[in-house]
C-alpha cells in the first residue's frame, strides 16, 4: 500500500509539473507527453503475446493481466485528457499573452498619481536594520510615531480601555480590505522568464492561502469570518527591458505597471490587489535619488525586500499594490531546508507578509502598533518577521513550517490580537 501511495504521489507530482509547463507553453514537454500517451495507448492495444513473448514468466503475466490493461487505459485517458485540458487553457491564452509595458498615458497617469502610502519590509542587511530604526513607512506623515501617537489621542480604538499587550495592533479608523482579488503582474525581462523558474508558484500559494485557516487571522481585524475572501483574479505577464544596477526601477515605474493592468482590467478599489513581481537581478528604489532600495549588489542601499502601498490615480481612482522583488538572495531568502526550497518559499514568505498587511492596513491608517516605541508603526506581519543568523554569518528569514491550504509551506506567522502573539492559525 505504501508503495502504491508513493507512486501515485510521484505520478501526481509529474502530472502537476507537466500541467504547469503546458500552461506556460512548453511545447517540448507537450510533445513528450503526447508521445508518452501514444506509446501507452499503443502498448495497451497490442495482443498480449506481442508484449510478452514468454507467457510463462509470472512477472510478465502480471503485466499483461486484465487489471494492468485497465490501468494502462486509465493512464492513457489521463494523459490525453490532460492534453485536452491544456489545449483548452492554451486557447484561453489571450490572457496569458505577454503584453508590452506601460504606454505614455500609463506613465503620465503614474506621474500625476498621488502615493497615499508605502510600507517596506526591511531586508536582513545592515542597511535594513537601520531602516527599522528610522522608519519604513511613507505616507503617515513626516514622523509616523508622532502621528500615531496623535492618532491615539484623538481616535477611540475599541479596545483601549484595558491593559494592552505591547504587540497588540490598534485600529486607527481607516479602510481595510475585507474581500479582495489578488492580481499578480509578472515582469518578464525581454518577454522571457518562466514563472516556475523565476518565482516558483506564487499563484498556487495564493490559492492555498485563500482557503487556509491561516488567512482567518485577518477576521478579527476586518470584521468578517467568511471564507474565500482573497481569491486569485486575472494576472498579467508583461515584457519589459531590464535596467542596469546603476539605473534601478522606481516606485513610479511600479505604479505605471500597476496602472497598465488595473486600467485594462477595470478593477480598482479595496476589492483588488496588484502584486508586481520583479525577475532576478532587477533592482528597485522608492525614488531615483533616495537610495532606499532593493539592491542586493549594492549593500549600502539594500534596505528592503518588498513593500506594499496604495495610490490614487486621477482617472481610475484608488489602487492597492505590492512590489515583490526577487527574494532568493541573501538578505531576503528564507533559511535553507524549507519544504519547497528557497526559491518557492522565499517568494511566498514575502508575498504572504505583504498580502496580510495590505488586508489589514492598506492605506497606513487602519491596524498597526501604537503602544510601544520599539514597535510603533509596525503592522501585522512586521511584528512576526523573524530571522536567524547561521554560523556562516549569513542572515535568513526564519519562517514557520505549517500546512496552508493543502500544502506545507515555510511562511512567517502573523500577529493575532486575540492570542496576543504571533500565530499561524487563528
Ligand atoms: Zn511589513
């Protein structure tokens, strides 16, 4: 039984991998699968004697038995069915087409846009440690701690009338994202980067996260316990020209990409989140001159691993977004030895961080810590973003391994007021 279970798992893994390559238009693997299917069909349809010239061999008799014939037929059906499905998906590929980048009007919209909020996840670097101390957010005012304190004086958080735990988040009255579709935007350098090899499987993770217990940690902050609130919506693949490290992309560029996609989908407001995924080697800074960047090759400016924010466009209105640079680099990667490997788990770990924060504090005026100087301004994920320094001296994020949806992932916990602790389950 054990062996059967293992081979079924192996078959499923193989089939999943093939299906993924179908979806990404890998014609070599498509051809190979069709060929395999044809061979199986051919073998199953031949007379038994042709396959088993020595019928006395007990092993061969087993192979040629009626049961194995049925299994072969089922195998063929699965392969052919899989191919059919993949063709159907390929036909829907208008959405999977690689589009060109922002137009002049998207860029103009980005230039005119008003950034409402921007909140970075510090990298495990010397620069990142400095960022933690000075401040990581833009948009809560020049001095976020001061404005948070002012907020505490004027707002009336529901739970400010009893002894607080230092880590608890306080509600400052702003909007939250109760229900929101997730829209990945993948930037493909010169149109080429397989999602599986550049980022792993972020959409698979988002789907698992959407049906997990884990995501229900947000219930207490957004005021609903409904399931399936954060599904994956339409995504876009965009071809762009990578920039050299001397000319990193800026948040303004990110906003232009977000505008391109949000305008074409016509989906804005708190019910949609756009996640811009950058390929390996692509740096990004808040602005061209502030030196606050994701820049693994330039340690002095390597402050953050990713960020989330919100922006008001004059034509399409309010849009929530996050920026997800390539995470499998020292400073942003998770420790070695996680269930899905460092590429997949590092990408998902930061993506999860940004999604939770976008849900609970999309504009920087909803849920964050105002109680303690050291934690002031920190959001739901910041308080539970742990790291570990290995004997080699390298620092990694140190996520928790748990089942999220139907798979095991290494993703950081989130702060739960109802437990006064970091949690992976509500
Ligand atoms: Zn954060």
